[in-house]
C-alpha cells in the first residue's frame, strides 16, 4: 500500500514577489515567521540554520535558487533520529498575479518512510505547514 508522498499548499498573497521572496530566503524574513533565528547561505549547496526558542536547531540544505521564482531546500524528517540520512524537499514557487503573488509550496519525499514513521511525519508536516503559512501571511501583512 502506498502513502502520500507530498503536501501541497497554494496561497494568494497581497504582496509583490520580491517581498515574498525576501520572507522565504533571508535570515530576517525567515526569523519573522518560520523560526526564532536563522542564518542563510543562499546558494545551491548552501546551508540555512533555523532555531526555535527552547527547541531544536535544524539545518536546511539549499537545493535550488532561481530568484525571484523558485526556492527549494531539503531538511531532516521530523521524528527520525538526528543521524538518519532521509530528507524531504520543500519547494516554493512564486508567480506574479494581479495585486500580488501566488505561492505554491510543495514538500515531497514522505513515501520513502515506513508506515509508522510516515504517519507521524506526514501528519506533523500537514499541520505544521498550515500553521507556518498562516504565520507567513501575518508576517507579510505586518511589514
């Protein structure tokens, strides 16, 4: 039996692509909605370090940078041991639309997990993207 491999979300934001791009790809932007602190080496193969107050530090590996339309990274699968090499890939696609930006977010790679790990990780990320993208909207609207 197969498992869902990807999570997809589409948002229409009342902000130009350059503002959305900055929120997704800069330390200041990411720390405003996705974590408490961030460092960003924005180049393919670069590392983004995210930390949360009282929580873990997570290393994201930059996979794709096509400013201002595509940004992708891989990161560890939540709930797996820290030394587990499996990662999921998160891709953001920005498209200018009248009055703002259409943002497509896709996280893929969950099908590589066994049933117990898949359920925990997939459900956690479905909920997580709902929360985090709500914080992205609030961050952009407050700017």
